[in-house]
């Protein structure tokens, strides 16, 4: 069987330069190709008209531009969220979400097909784990959302009206990504970090470090490695329970990385990088949304540079719990404030198309 063509989205800029040099072409061609891929979002080699024909032919023969075809697009009724089911080369599929919150667009990107962590309330966890995504498959999701933004800016009213409140935003590019889609990003550390390096490259998409958020269920060795490598991004840690037993009931991965070890890793991260950690707390009615739980969170995080993001549970078929109602979130916040902990309640978006936190899966 023929070797699959090399995916250009797997290559960092220096990899691309090395390949171009090995083929005996000028570094100018590497720089131009990189710009075509990441500045202009070129989808074909034919579009790269400024590259000499012999350079294009070599790339066309031996590499591919690893775009992910859209198998399905769903739009939320409020127009703020779009969910894409994207096809991978091996027929596996993943979901990527475009979200608009108060004037900014964020791509919620997947890092694995399925997930091995098994959080009980999460549709991805309920699917089980199939495989890690490659760097190129992660990069391609961000580029897909970037392309949607550019196409809708020129296409006209559909997304533009909902998503571009002023004409000044008409040529918007993707500026924010969150690694909160399907999968546990720190379980696929190498591919994810390489993808982030590519997306941050200043001569390409040039995403700012502070515009990238990575959410982990608490993979302790990964958090320590992020700190040791001084990776500049926002880190979010899913807590959901403030004692080992309560947390492990919702997040089975807590058995591998117990709460004490997780908190030690978080303290190490904050100390080393002098950066705050965002702790995510899915509010489940009657389960972890009471004052006693809020006090437990307060005691656990007190003194740590931290912010708590409260996320009312989004429904999934495989979990019977429901979201907190009424004033529960506000009361929870008030208790956290007593411990000096800032908190937010996540805006619920895209629930009608199952694009909210914990709802991504490829079956439905
Ligand atoms: S919440 Fe995140 S870590 Fe947990 S099962 Fe879902 S995708 Fe995996």
C-alpha cells in the first residue's frame, strides 16, 4: 500500500523550512508556502500561484493540505454557535465548535477521538477512547473556524449579521481557541503542544498565548510538565468535587491522580509560572451545588491564585443529573467570595445543538 502523503499541517515552520531545504528549494518558497497555509488559508496547491510550478508540483506529489471535510454543520437557534462534524482520513469523526461570546469568536477544538477519562456526565467520556488526534488534525480544526470567519465576512449576511456587530469586524480572523472539545489534551501532550506552537507562530495564524486555554481533568504529570516547560497559556482544571471521594465519583481519572496530588501540582504550577489557574465546576442540581460544597471548594482553593468557573450541567443522554436552578449558582459564588475566590458562571451556548461543555460526541 502507498504511504499516505505527508500532512503539511503536521509541520512546524522550521520543519517546513528543513523540508524545502532538503528538496533544494529556496527558503523564500518555504516562507511563502507557510504564509499561504496560515495567513491566507489556502485550500489547494493551485491557489499558491506565487510558488514556482516545480515547487508546487513537488509538494502536490508528496504532501497534502490536511483540511477536514465537513460532514455536518449545525447552527444554534440564537445564531451564536456553530458545530461542525469533521471527517478524518481514517473515517473517524470529531466535533469542533465555533462560539461567539460578546464580540469575540472562539474555536473549541478537540484533541482526541473520544476520551479515556470517562467523566460520568460527559457525552465524549460516554463514547470511550478511540485514538489521539495528530498535530495536523488539531491545527486543521482551528484553520477550519478561521476559514468560516473569512468566508462569512465576504459571503454576506448569514453569520455576518449575528457575528459581526460592526462593519469593523468584517474581516475577522480567529483569535481564541479553547482545548475543551472532545478528549483530554494532556493525554495527547506532544501533538497538542506542537499544534499550539504552529498556531502561535507569529508569521502564521499568530494566536496570542493568552488567547489559548487548555482544559484538563487533572492529569498531574501533564500539569507539572506545562509548568516545567513554562508553556504560556491559560490552564483550566476540572474539579467538580472538593473531596477525593466526591470527585472520583464524577471524574474516574481522579483515581489515577488523587485530589491531593492534583492540588500539589496546581500549587507548583502557580508558583513556577506566577499565573492563576481556572477551576471548572459543573453545577449538578442536588449533587454538588450546595453551600457545604461551596465552602469545601473555598477551603481547598483558599490562598491559591485561582478563579472558579461555574458551569451549569449540560444535558447528555447517558447521565441522569440536571443543571442547578434558580439562585444556586449565585449562592455558590457568594460563598466562594467569602474565601476571596473570584468566580464566573459560564454563559450557556449551543445547548440546542448539543455543542455545550460535555455534550460533544459523534453519534447524535
Ligand atoms: S469532560 Fe473532558 S476529560 Fe472528561 S470525559 Fe469529557 S472530554 Fe474527557
